[in-house]
């Protein structure tokens, strides 16, 4: 198990897309997660709904970035205890050590976080938001602690050295540092070629920075499911 300031955690069943997060909370500790993420917990723990950032913060997450209005907070009030969390969809989880440098998260990228990590909604550059595939708003995680992110498919971590550039399809992004340089561009030199390639617009990242991507495209999967659904 990994440990952070007295809190122990580990990923159970990390292979195969059905991962769970096991967390051991010491008395007085708490952890917040997606609404309805709790699977089981000891009787020494209590779960409650919480509003990160108040009503306006909840409304911002729900309407601007497509996240849940409420989080759930699990607290160790009666003594030490264990809690299991699980994502709603198949995929993977990853932990990020937050040292005060914020991260941006794609829609659905937030899973859980320790005390000291705040989650808010931020507006992207207009062109990036309108044409990038993730929407005009993203989530921003800031503060100090452990941030747990989730993906659709496997998570692949890319550490970009200074000056290194990489092109990433936006539908495969999970999380990236706020201060990393990135810009929007056509996938190919011409618009027709970009359209026929199926990529259209992509992001060019420039290091240094750590970027987390997912091995599957949720939008592409949704389109594939719709293609198999009989139309009226």
C-alpha cells in the first residue's frame, strides 16, 4: 500500500478495467470522491454529501463541465476505518501527488482527493474550448494532497522533457498541468485532410510537464454504440 500523511491506499484489481480504490483512514481523516463512488466502508466511518465551492461551485461543475453537483465525503469519526471506492464505468485510476501546482482535468477525470485538494471549474481559451472536444470548461484541481483521476481505458503517463513537443487527440486527455504549454491546431495541413482523417483538431503540448492520457476514446465508443442502435 502507498501512504500519505498517515492515510494508506492501494488500487485493487488494477488490470482488466474494473479497478477499485481501497483507502485506510485514521481517526479524524476524510476523503472526498465522486457522488455514489463508495462501495463499502467500516462502521467507524460516515459518508455525507458535500458541496465543493458552495452552491455556485456545484452548479458550475454540473452545467459547465458536466460533473456531479455533489461530492461525497467519507470521514473517520468513530476510529480508524477502511473504505472502498469504484468508478461508474470501466477504466483505470491513477494517483497524482499535488504539491501546490494545479492540474486541469477533462470531463469525468476527477475521481477522489484528500483533504487540501480543491476542485473548481475553469474556462479554457475560447478556441480551445469550442473546438477541442472537451467543452469550454474544464476542472481545476489545486492545493496539496493526493488527487485520484479516472480514465476510460488504460492510463498512460507521458513525462515531457523541456522543449519536447507532442500532439495529442483531446478526447484521449485525462489530466495535464495548468502551467504546461499547449495550443490547438489542425490534425493535418489542410482542412479536408483533417476531416477525412477523422482527427480534425488536436493539441500540441510542449514540455516540461506530465500529461496523462487514456487508451480509449469515450466519444468514439458512444458513436460506435449509436451506430449499432436501430434508428426509427
